C-alpha cells in the first residue's frame, strides 16, 4: 500500500484545525474543479484534494490516518501491527490483520471508518448494520440554474464492501434536482444518495456545495444581482432612460439628472428567486461614467465650450 500525504495535498499543517482544513479544501476545489480550471492536471488534482478532505474532515478517519505514521508520498508501507485492532475491527473485521490487503488503496482502507460505527466491526459475532458513507461534492452552477432550478447528473465515488468483506472503490452516477432559489455557497443535503449501507444498513447522504460560476456581466450576492452600467457624461448630467439586461430580461432604467459614478439604482424583484417563495431578490445597476476615447473636432469644441462655461469644480474640497 502506498502512502499519501493528505496534509501536504491540502497545503495545511498536521496540527491544522477543522476550519483550516475546510477552508483549504474549498479553495483548492474551486481552483481545480474540471468545469472551470485550465490546469492540465485539474481532474487528477481535484480528485486527490477530495480524497484528502474526505479523510481529514472526519475525526475518526483522521485519527486512524495519523496513527499510521509519516512516510514519503508514494512510499510503500504497512500500518503498525496494532492499527487493525484499534481501527479496523481486528481479524474479525475483514482485514485479517492486513495479511490480505494486497494493493488496496490507502483511501479505500480509510473510507469505511467514521462516526457511524467504524468499518467491518461486529457485535456478538454477527455483522453489525451500519449506515453508508456520506459523500460531499462541489457543484458549479450558472445563474440560469439558480433562477429556474435544474436537474443534473453527478458522478459519485465511494467505498462499498465487495467479495470476502474487502472494501472496494466504485463510481455511480446519481441524478439530483437543484431547487430554484439555491444560492452560492449553500450546502444541500440529499438523503439516501450517498454510499450503500453495510449489513443491511441505510445508505448515506449526499451533500452538495453550490458554487456559482463567474458571469461575464453579473455579480451575485445572496439573491441580489449587480450589474455595472456604463453611461455617458451627458446622460449622468442631464438624466436619461437606458435599457439594461437583467437575469429576467431587459428593463428600462431611469438615470436621474446629476448621477455620479458608483451610484446604485435598484429595480425591485429582478434578482434571483428566494427558496419556497414567489419573491425575488433585487437588481442593482451600478453606474459607471465613461468618456469617449475618440472625439471629433466638433465634440472637442463642445467640450472646450463647456469647460469655459461651467463653474463646477470637482476638487473644491482640496482647498
């Protein structure tokens, strides 16, 4: 069995707190997610980051991993002699004191451990019923997905008990519904869609972390949507009606006379939907005053005339 340094994979110290481990995982999962990453090895890095988090986020799995000792990544090793008794359930637990592990993967060995009762343990000489492994994934969604809801197929990897009671890694595709009104950063629980139970136990749960893909126009905060709207100096000074896009279609926006850069104009109910409700968040147009980069001679003359006629001093407060 080859050693994997899960702490190094997440870039944290071995003394890292649970919160530090979670932050490191979320940062790396976002960086290497195959849907958004341009790294050539993104898929493989995303997989190993997920494995590391799956082990280190669970107190019992982490303790069992730490008790294995420290080796160089990729180095062949065997856990200490008493490890099977302490964490694997001993010879009766299906591991046989590691005599029959063969080329079993380290993650497969650890994945069955956890607060739901350990891996392969027995009670009164009979197999103990245990709930299946919980599975956690990050799902990248677009604004349209959150606006209308969507159904997606998610490939899941988990450990199940195979022949002779040995753990094996399997992959299964599960179809789940992302509800209308979900938000960036939300964690959804889908009961019974995790790994299969052991000994007739119930399946685990699936946890989906929603991560909103960056949009070319909009910025989202909760259920509110923000859009930078460029306007001309004369539109800002005199006022205007401009047409702007929102996630729900185009709207006519009244720019009041004397508008300033950075000013927010709100359009109620044109943001993203709120869950289990007919209400929506708001849409905010953030005004940006843009000057023309190329001027005709006539335009230059008009600007010079304005400069001579105007008494406005934007730097008066410097005096």
